[in-house]
């Protein structure tokens, strides 16, 4: 069955319209924060960790006269605003911050931030994409009764049906990164090459520096047997319906996105390497400085949430250096094939 028959479209087409078309979910005035909470919203410690990484990139590049920070999938600019608020004055004077987002620029954002729909090209610095790739639209495949992967089509009300067998580039990507041929009926996969391409384009805008993608992730050794496509609305997971009423998201095959020299680590490992520590402050501080103890206790709780191994700490961090200077800025990490 071809896309468009009986009101159906591929999930990639339907998601593109539902999220980014006129009146789409990501163009709504409340922004993503009105529906779900990311690490950026959980604590200013997250922006502080990004500032620490930005400082490491700056030092590795020899403190250039202009350093860029590019926030891809910026939402309403929460992360870039947090980075500017915590950036050391000397670096802030050389920093050129960009927020990459399709929605309109929010009122009240720091005027230093350049709001754009695409990353700037030919720059030096840190490109950071927090929960962006999971919203790059993609198609879904499902194994039919004979084990043949077929494209999943969807109606505006979210009802699905199977279309034609997956062929060409899509079939090649599945065979390499998420094999379905001969899988039990009902097995599903998300065809991730649009995300691979989107990430490659973003990384290519850097002349030198570091690119980091942070997201829900899985790898080849442990792909979810029924896929991960889902929706979010008002803080709750809901059935994905491509009508603009909810977020439509799927976890990311970060290992497929990775370019040469990339490494993959967890948010828990990355944030700890950047100084985010969830340890409780010593009880002695409660006696000597009660106010400081309360502040430290609050920060420890926020750090624990950001690094929880069964929560935000399990996010994948894909770390991609561009040029030789910025390799090894985030140990520990494991290399990717």
C-alpha cells in the first residue's frame, strides 16, 4: 500500500507535519517544557556541566578570539541561557552563542543569542544537541507473518497498517543496524538513517571543536524488539497520534550516528567527569554553616537525579571530536566500531 492511500502516510511524513508543520507540536507557544522535563529543566547543574565542557573545548583550541556554543534543538533557549548565566566572564566576552530551533524566538531571551533554524557553518567550538535526535522524524518497519520487514503506515488518528516491503537504502540500513529479516511477526524497528544524516550535517558545520548528542539511546547489541516510538503530552506518555497534539519520539541508535573517532558514554559517566557529584555533604557542615548545608543538600539531590543510572543518568552521550585537539575531553568513554 502506498503512502497517502486511505489517508495514510509513512511515520516519517506524518511526524514531520505533526511536530514541525503549521500548528505543529514544537511550534506551540508553551514549548517542550510544557509537556516533559529534560535534564536542562531538572537543574542548573546541567548547564554548569556544559559550561565546564565548553571551557575544556576552549582550552583545547587555544582560547580562540571567538568561540561558538551551538545549542541544537534549543526549545525555548533554556540551555543556552543557562550556559550564558554561568559562563566565566573572560570566556563570555569571546563566546558567540547560537540557538537552533524552528519555533519563533522566545521573548526575553538574552540578546547575545543568535536564533536560527540551522547551525552556523565553519565555526570553532562546542555543538551540543540535548534530546534533539529523538525528534528527527523517521519511518517504522514491522515484520509481517512471513518475517518480511514492511513499512508501517499511519492514519491521522494514529491507527496503523502495514505497507509495502522495505527496500533500497532503508533496507540496507536495517540490515546493518537493526536486522528484521526473518524476525518474529510483529517485531519492529525504527529506520534511523535520517538521524544519521542530520547528525552528520550538524557535525560538518564545525571547523574544529566538539559535537555532543545526548538522548535516549540503544545500541546494536540490545535493540528493543518492538521499537520505541511513543508520544508525550502534559508530562505523561501517551499513544503516538500524528495530529500535532503530542510529542512523537523514538530512542536513538547513537552507534549508527557516530562518525570517525566518536565515543559513546552515559550521562552518568559524562556528568561525573564534568564535576557533577550526587554525594551528600558532610554532616559537620550542618553544624558549622546550616544554610550552606541546605544548599549543598539540594544540589546533591539535583545531581543525583541527573546521574541516576535508571533515569536521566542512563542517557547516551555521543561525543564527536572535529580535528585532533578535542579528542579525549570526556573520559571515560568506549570507542564505537
